C-alpha cells in the first residue's frame, strides 16, 4: 500500500472545503472516528466551523491561505461543488484531494456533466448546449415544448433555471439567466425523482445506499422517502447507473446521482453531486453507517462501512421559517431533529431536517 493510499491514522486532520451543513455533519462523523477537521470557508461562524477543530476564513482563491490550509491537513474533501476547480487543483499539488479536482470540474458544469454522461452511456434528459436565445428557440423546435433553461455553472436548488414554452420570450429568458453558457433540457413529465448515493474507496471498493424518492417544493428538496417506492428493476437500474458513473469518474469519496423515473419506467440522470447529499441525511438515523461516516471512511482510506438500513425513513427539510417549529418537533418523541446552527432563517435557506423512522419493509 503506497503512502498516498494508506489509511489515515486517528488523530489526523481532515480538511473540509466549504463550511455548510454537509461539512458540519461530516465533521461530527469524523470526530467519532477520532479525527480532527479543519474547515476552509469564506464565511465566519459557519455551521461546519462551529463543530470543527480549526478554521481558515479566506477566499477560495487565496493562494497563501490555501498553502497554510494544505500544511495543516492530511486530506481534503469538498462539501459543495461550486468551489473553484482551480483552487482544488492547486491544493492537490500539496495534499490528496478526494474526490479529485477533475471530478468536481465535471459536476460543477452542466455542459461537461451532460457530455461526460453521454460519453459513458448514462442517459440524461435530451439536451442542447445554449450560447444565446436562438438556441432556446432551436431547442423548443427539436426537443418539444416546454423546455428548461439552466445555467451551466453555479446553479443549485433551481437557481438559474427557467421553464420556457413555445411562444414565450426566449430573449428575456436568456437575459434573465445572466450567463454566457447554459443547457436547454426537454421537460420531463416524470413519475418521480430518485437519487442514489454511492461510496467508492481508495481501493475502488464501492457500496451504494438504496435508491430514495425525493419530493421538491419550489425547486428545493422538501422530503426524502427511503427507500423509493419504485419497482425492483427501477431501483436496480438506478444503482447500476450510480456505480457506473462513480467508477468512470474514478471517484474516491461519495457521489449522489439525482435521477428522473419517467412514466414508461426508464431512469434518466439529472445531476451529479460528488459529496454527501441532502437526500442521504436519513442514513444518519436509519443506517449502520451514515453517508457522512462513509464519506470520512472513503476519503481517509478506511474500509467502507455497511450501508444496511435498520429502518425505513422519511426525512423532511426545515427550510427558512420552518425551523422555528423546533420545540414543537421535539415534542414528538419519535422525531430525530437536526439543526445546522445557522443564525438567520432566510427564505429558501436549509436550517435543519427531521427524520422519522418506520418499520423496515422488504
Ligand atoms: P436541478 O437543479 O437540475 O436538480 O433541478 C431542480 C429541480 O427542477 C429538479 O429536482 C426537478 O424537480 C426540476 N427539473 C429540473 N430539470 C427538469 C426537467 N428537465 N424536466 C422536469 N423537471 C425538471
């Protein structure tokens, strides 16, 4: 075993790029395994820093701060994909970065993501690359109406997205997106949205959590139902796709693959996220190994833990003011409440989540 793939001994420090709730829950899992975490984030008093051993508050492009960070940590993992791939490439010259910068580069750009999926035979929604309003008109013609325009970069939770029907003002939609490149997707009248989270270790070992069902409100995940209420063949196809993408990306860490299940039962890849994912929060309370512990294990070169679930689960996000119900939620003794330490409950902001366990079916 080379030094680069040797298991990280307890007491080592894991660097977390990004300071949000995903980093917070990763740091909590890391602490249980005897690791320290050091977070790099531009934001003061971040959810992750509140539970970490150390923090660097600096811009993601600040090379001196990146040098100092790299010197303090033994491995780096990212908790969101909209960090600069260049900053990660720079870090990777100093310390192992898992998943690697090139995985992030694919996942943070919808054009690269769709191109990559097409190149490995992972079917996505029918899509065209757009450089202007004329491409929206072309997409409406070729893909049918309506379509969804999405910014190529920095889009999440429905930000930078618009549904456009034939006859709508394509120029205005293009201007409103405010970016130089986007993708236009066919509108999928899906039966349901599902996701699979797969972990891949430094030795290439892979384990996948069962497919779960995701319900959105205003483009933001509202509820996850675990496992997804889909047939065995659909669940197996979703898992096959997730494993295939992880392998072909040469991933080390976690990958969430968001998918649409169409009315005729086919499974289409919508989005890739190479990190812990909101649709995996239920695993904290319902599985032998949570997605966060699994992430720590994978990036630290440890063996993966069992993904077996001891219960089925429903996870509800607490968005904005919904988190104000914390005391009422705690009044339900079966509710597992998780709050992220965010001071201000802005609309659309993920403040926490609640998980309810159900007796396991199947
Ligand atoms: P995304 O940021 O790509 O995950 O999109 C956010 C949400 O918008 C998805 O979870 C879907 O609910 C919806 N959506 C995105 N793309 C499409 C599409 N091509 N057809 C139908 N709904 C979509």
